[in-house]
């Protein structure tokens, strides 16, 4: 999730263990700790563009790292505020622990993938319940945090917790409805699916992206689940990546081949050759318009690259305003 949402959720849970007079302090300390795991974005390399993908939502997001991450945050916050606010280390650590603990779990509720069980497992957990940004979740929670912090209202803390329960319950219901619509769509086409995923489109729970896999293709569609006006937007299909067909020149054991394997792991196997550029591989899980294959990122290969050369990593958000307008239309159709 975005840093603001991470901080607000962390502040909420830190406030559950604070007295009225300390609600603002708990919110600040817990909120800082809740944003801290995303400092893994600083792990990057100018020569290896995929290093950032390898380490984002990695060890700093693991459930096993929570006590250590909280300890580092507590040490920093104790040095910064303990004397001014007359707080003991144990109290600061508790708020940091509660804040830090929310981060990986919230990220796992998105679609990106989070290594919650590292180092025991490299599995990327993605429960596909919420977009990486969703104002409908964040803004009411922010109001509750501010109300409790400045109004010294303990009830506002529990109102925020209640809102989390309500929101994610609704997200779970929408997910199941979208999944049922997606399965019906695939069956109507006579497809036997190997995998089928549904995920909320950007910043809403109304329109969901459908991606499913058959023996030869990936299919991308969009659905709008609901009790009264469900809607399906049929989309596009694309051939699954096949090395011998798509990049027959790629040498086994070369750095580019290793990078393709890394990108395949990051993309959970949902990769294909870019129809607009045959030297590129794309992650088809993400697009601004949910029923289109218009990738937000991918990698570029080069037949003439040295054996030890890395692939290039690229992103594409050039149609931002146009895509946002179209998505709004879909949400309210």
C-alpha cells in the first residue's frame, strides 16, 4: 500500500495500547514504524535493475522480522522523543511493534505479492483484496486517527478498527463475486483454466480485473460484481511466453536468461512477449484499464548484449489521465 495508508493503519493499532493523553504520541511513533519496512526501496543497483524487484516486500516485510524491525524503530524514536515526552523504552517499543506488524499484512492484502514467511519461504502472498491505493479505505481511517489523536477520544480508535473490519469484509465479498463471474465467463467460452485470478482495479472495489490462463494463452477481462447491476467487459488475450518461440536466441545460463527467470518469479508466471516490441517481456497482471493488456512494466532483452549483461527494466504510465477517465466511467456505468 501507499505510505500514507501504511502509516495511518499502523497509527490506529498503536493507539489501541495508549492512554487518552498519549494517543497522539502513539499515532506518531506507531505510524513511523508502520512506514519503515518500505525503506527496502533503497536497496537497488545501477547495474542490476531487477535488484529492487528482488528486495521490495522482502525481509523487511517478513512476519519473522517484526520484532527486529520494531526494535530498530524503537531505538530511533527513543533517541528522538523519549526525554521530551518522558516515555520509557518499553512503551515506545510496544507502539513500534504494533505499527510495524501491520505493514506486511496490509501489503499482503494487495495484489503485488509479499514475502511474509521469509526466510522459510520465498512465496509471495497476495490476497487480492485491495488496490495499492484506495481512498475509500484510507480517508475514513485517517479521520478516526486524527479524531482520536487531537480529540483524545478512545472511541475513535475502535471506530477505525471497526472500519477496517467492514472494509475488508466488503472486499472479501466483492472478491468472491468477481471470482464467480470470472469462472462463469471462462466456462461460457469453453475454456479449461489452469489458473484464474481476480484483483481490484486501481483505487476501487467496484471494477475487478480478471486474468486467467489456458494451455496456450492468457485472457484479460474486467467485471463489476454487484447484486443489482453486474457487468462484464470482455477484453484481450495474449500468447503465453515461450522461450524457444519468442526469444530463440537467448542463451541458457546467460545473465539475461537468469533475469528472465527472476522476472517470471516476480510476475508469478504471468509474462508474455510484448506485441508492440518483440524484444520485451511484460507482466500482464497490471494495466490501468482492467480489461486491456497495456502493461505498466516489463523488461527489455537484447540479442547483441554480452553474456553478463542484465536486461533493462522499464515502466509505462503515459496514458494516466485517459486511463483514469475510462476507469471512472467503468466504475459508474
